[in-house]
C-alpha cells in the first residue's frame, strides 16, 4: 500500500502512531515501527532533553526502522527548553518530528537545518494551510472524534478530510477516532495519504501502560468520552470517570467565571498515576471515541497486518464489486 506518506517517511504501511503522554516511550515507538508503521517517542514525557536523548538511544537498540519524535509546543509560564530538545532529536539521528499544539514556525529553521521532516498536527483546514506555508512536509488532520485536544471548531473527519484534500498540496494523514481497516479505507477515499492512531495503540501488547488502562479501553463504548475545559477554550476529549464528572460539575457551577485553577488538581500531573500506576479515576486522561471499536489487545504487528490486509480486501472486494 504505497502513498505519499509511505514514500515521504520510508515506511511500509501508511499508519502513524501519534504522540501520547506517558505512552510514547521507546517500547511503543519501536513496536509500531517494527510492525511497518511509524512509531513516535513523546518528547515532553521525558523530563529533560538528556532523558530524551537516552530514550532515542534505547529506541535505536529496539528497531532499525524509521521512527519519529512528537514535540508539542504548549502555552506555559515557563516554556520547556525546546531548542535543547530539538538538539537531542537531531544528535540522536531522528529524521522525523511530529509537532503539535502551537505553531512550530519559530523552530522550523532548526528542524530543517538538521534535515528533519516535519508533520504538524492540525484541527482545521486553516491551520493546515499555515503549516504548509511555513514549510511543514505533511500535516495530520485531527477530527472532532479525537482523544486529547480537538480544537474549537467541532468538525468531524467526514467533512474535515475532503476539505483538507481540496486545499492542501502536501501529504496529509487522517487522525482522530481511527482504529480499524474500514476507517483506513475511508480515510484514503476521502483524500488522505494515511492515518494517525493514538488511543488504538494504547490497547496493544507493546504499549508500556498499566493493564487497567487497556482493560478500560476494552470495556468502553463510543459513548464513554466527554469534552472538558471548553469554557477555557482548551477543550479536551477524555475518558469518563468520577474525576471528569466532578470537572463537569465545576464547569456548570462556575460558568463564565471558571479558571484553570478550579480544575487544576484534576487535570495536572495525572498521567503518571493513570498510565503507570493504573489509578483510573484519579483525574482526566485523553481518550478518543475509537474506544468503542477496541475489542482486543493485539501486538502492533498483528494490528497493522490485520488492518492493511483487511483494507486491501475491502478495496478489491467490497468496493470493486460496486463497479
């Protein structure tokens, strides 16, 4: 299955593992890359650039396939040392970076000087066009179904992807709510050059998270996510749990007067407790609607092989049969 994305990143399958906090360690990235996709280490999960350098070195020991690093640019009172993280990426021989959050424009010269290909995650066509303009090699178009931050436009992939196809000249992948072969075929039909999966990869054997997290994804339906922090214009799709119920209650009670400090203890510092220690109700954690399509915990190889083989069967069989 050759697309502009497989050729751009020199991978076998047009399937990318997105950056995920406290999930995107070397084991996860290597598992996906060894299966023929593109794995991603999550840079800001590593406390320092030196820690990232060590994680990159670990990943090189686990795979000889291409893998990338996710670097999310967050609004913060004290920004992480992004230049040093980029230096660690470059010195580690990584040639692919997934950027997310704020625009990577200020860091594009450093990334390009290091010969790094950049794919930027966007939740709108206008942001995708800006990414194209500043020199990103590809974009990941993130629909409203996604776990994490879907933006504020609420456009689902059935509309967002063909709109992106109308406007963009660089390759793009579909992201958000994706986890099976039918959706891979649909993404290609809608104009994308591949897919990006986050939540689906958490429910794999290689994912270095507590079993409680994987079990929660198996048990969840497509109805079990909620949107929080919308009044703060920092909307996040998360798995429903008692902590999320409390956040929603606080949002209703405070109304327009809500501040981040009102929910801080339920959203900050949560991921180590959830992903590593398996404390599922301690706070809000990102999860896509695709949880409703997750029914097993395969290896990355089993998942990607199944998806690609089934996608080819759908294209050659079901779709060809309509002509």
